[in-house]
């Protein structure tokens, strides 16, 4: 069914739907709600990139949160990735780690 090199990570790209909903909410927002909605739009606008970049960003954040340096602790990083994504093969985890290190 899946090769061992597939990452099984799905990048959700419904940003336009969310952006539209936030802009609509902003037009009807109270003074107290506006700063939060404006901040949410700002964060959403910063989520650009292609699928590989988004995967690398997610993996980098996961490893950073776990306190793992992907450049110096490769084995630990791969183990953490495979723990975080059940069913992730060794080759796929290595590929993800390479993407993170290339983006750094």
C-alpha cells in the first residue's frame, strides 16, 4: 500500500477558507475582538510555502519543542519523529530530517 519512504504527513491547505472566515469576522468584530482577529490573520498570512517547506517547518518545530538539535542529534531526532508519527518508516524519517537540515 505505502512504500517505506512515504511520509504519511498531510499538509492541510484550507487557508483561503479560514482567511475568508476571519476577514468576515473582522468586519463584524467589536473593538475588543479586533486585535485578536487581526493577529490571527497576520499569523495565517505567514503560513506560506510549498508542501515540503511546511513539512520541514512542522518537523523542525516538533524537534525544537522536544529540545532536539536535528543537525547534531540525528539518531535521537529520527526516533522522535517516528514516535510522533506512528507508522513512519525509517527512510521517510531520514528524508524528513534531511529536509529540515536543508531548510536550516
